[in-house]
């Protein structure tokens, strides 16, 4: 996985689950259709409290992976080089064993994954 860079075109705050679901069918930065949206619910309350404000949604999504037919694109709402915001971790190929292991701890929010679960 690449070093994170600020994600271009993403909102300033965390997404709601509905907003994350809406990414299904769109395209990632390589113009591939998104076939599944995976979200990470873990990380502990301490991590969420450090990133989220009172005005953020109760169902705030702060870590997600967009799955396409060619790969997995990971994004996280966290502190990066330019402060708090969405970070882009790049793309892992569809046959990535590393990403398959990572996604074992994620929840499939929308779509149909190519992974065996």
C-alpha cells in the first residue's frame, strides 16, 4: 500500500453510511466502476473520538475500501500531511492477498465483493 496522499474531491468531513453507499456504481480514480464498498467499524472508540466532532453523523464512516474489478482503493478520514481530511492510500490489485486479509476485518456495506468470505 502506498503512503497516503490527500484525497482529491472528497468532502471535508466523514461520510454517512448512505453517502458511502452512494459510491457504489461510480468510478474510482482509474475510471473503473465500483462494485463493492467496504467499511471498517473497528479501531476503538478512542480513535473515533480523536477524529470526530459533536456535529458529525452517528454513523460516520472514516475508513473505507472501494472495490473494482481490477483492485481495491483504500481511503481513510484521518490526519495527513495537510491536517485532518480524507487520505488516499492508493490501489491494491484484485489478487492482493494483503488486501484480502485486511478486508476480513471490514464490513461489506454495499455491492457484491469478488472475495470469498
